[in-house]
């Protein structure tokens, strides 16, 4: 006899099956080719596999203890005589030692969580400012009423798969440089579920869910903005096999307003007034989100100045309070003057001593600069 299998595993001749198993697992992890690809180690790895194959199988162990070598006797392992249930145990032990997968095996569930769904919702500026309640149509998968998500036709039920006996996977033993290796793959008959549905539900074709259109009432909080997503837990797609539904996200799309431009929670608009009104002051009615308000243009207002209406903007989504409404004033200079108007303006300029004004040159184009600065500061 060439090989001392007990010495290979480092156990005594009277070692129990448990001790043999432990010794093998320890060595298998240590010498696994993925951990240690050195050819000498691989040779040793083959040896411990052979030793364990013999010593873990009571029949082969008996042959070996009596002086025979069960591996050379039946052609290098496996083979007609010694390859029974015990042999399978042996190979699963090898797999367990490598991958530690034993506890995770088993059929996969037909029931899985459904996906999240998303729907776009258009709202106008006032709805964004104050919040609203909307009815929306949603098209999602829902649990099939006919089979209650089971997937089986009424009066029938899923049955244990006879190919894998409910395990959901089938095993195959192949020979490789390591000796014999058992590989598992999902059962082709039941796709890994461990059960088959002989007569699928006619309503959902066995999926356990059907598509359906529902109306949902969604509360839109004040202060939402373009791209804000409102999560409705459990209103998404029901999963395969009637599995728990995902969530539904309502994504807000704010429609542009004809007068106001939104920047953060502030609103901006521009009012154009004639030069005379800017000089003398005036009041302009403005349709705000809160109704008509008078904009007070003070006498001597310059083009580019702004009038803020505090608290007339969008409600802050967090923390309450509201942004401002900022009215930017643009002053227009009269062009086409008739004879009388021109005469009066000349008179006016004479009174002001402005017939030949020198003009004031400002360094760095201050007017344009301050307007740009305002734009950057979001005012
Ligand atoms: Zn069904
Ligand atoms: Zn199966």
C-alpha cells in the first residue's frame, strides 16, 4: 500500500468520523488551489481529497483498513461499488469546506419583492407654492385575484418537482484535476423553485400578478420643486408570485409660469414703467399668488431697482415660512415725441439745468456689473 491516508489527514487510526471530517476541512481550506496555487500544494490537495474520500466512507474505510486500496481497486475513485449516498455526502463536504454554502442552498422562492415605480406629475406654480392634492392614474402590477398570487389555476396547487425532489437544484459529478467535483445548477424542470405548477392560473399565466390601472390620491406638500420625489410606500409593482410591492415615486414637474420665474423659494418678475412714472412714483397692480397687490414704485426709482414683497414667494418645504416675490423695475425712455411733448421736455430740462449734461462716467460699467451681481446672488 503506497499511501497512509491517516497520516495524510494527520489523524490517528482510531479517529472518529467527526475528527476525520474536521481534519479534512481544515486542510482543504488551507490547501485550496485558489488560496495556494503552488503545484506541490495542489498535489497535496489531491492527496487529502483521496484520503478523505476513503476514510469518510465506512465501506471504503473498511476495505482500506483490511489492507486494500479502494481507490485503485475501482479505478480511481467513485465507481460502481463505493459510490452511493455516502459518496455524495463526501462531495458535499468538499464543497462546504470550500464555499461554506450548505446552509444557503435550497429552492428559491417564487415570491419576490416587486420593483419601485415612478410617475411624473405636472403641477403649476401656485400648487407648488401652497401644496395640493391630486388624483393620479397609476398602471402597476397588482396581485392576481383569481389565484391570490399563487399562480395556480383555481382548484389546483403547486407540486413538489420530481426531478430535484423539491431541492430546486440538481447535482452533477464531473472529474477534473482535483479528482471528482460535484457541481450544482438550478433544476431545469422547475427553474430552481422546487415546485412546478401543473395548471397555471389562466388570468395571470402563473405569474401571480396582473397589470391594473388605479386612481391614487396624492398629497403634494407646499414647497416642492422640479424633480422633487414623493415616495408612496407599497404603491409600486407587486412582485412575481404576488410578492410584496415596491414603492411608487411621484416626481414633480413644475410648469413654467407666465409672469413669475422661480429661483429657490423666491419668485421674480419684471415690471416696465415709463420714465415719468419712475420719476414721479406710481402704484402698479400685480396679480400675485395671493391675489392682486399694489406695487409701490417710489418717486425717483431707477431702472434696475427692485421692489421686494416679503413672504409672497414659495413656502419653504422644510421649516415653514415663505420666500419673497421680487419685482424688478425697468424704466422706458419715451421715443416718438410729438411737438408739444418735445417742447415740454425741453422746458423741463432747462428748469433742471440739463440742456447740455456732461454725463457721469462710472468706472467699470457699474450699472451692468451690479445687475450681473444681482443675478448671481439670485436677487
Ligand atoms: Zn392568477
Ligand atoms: Zn426541480
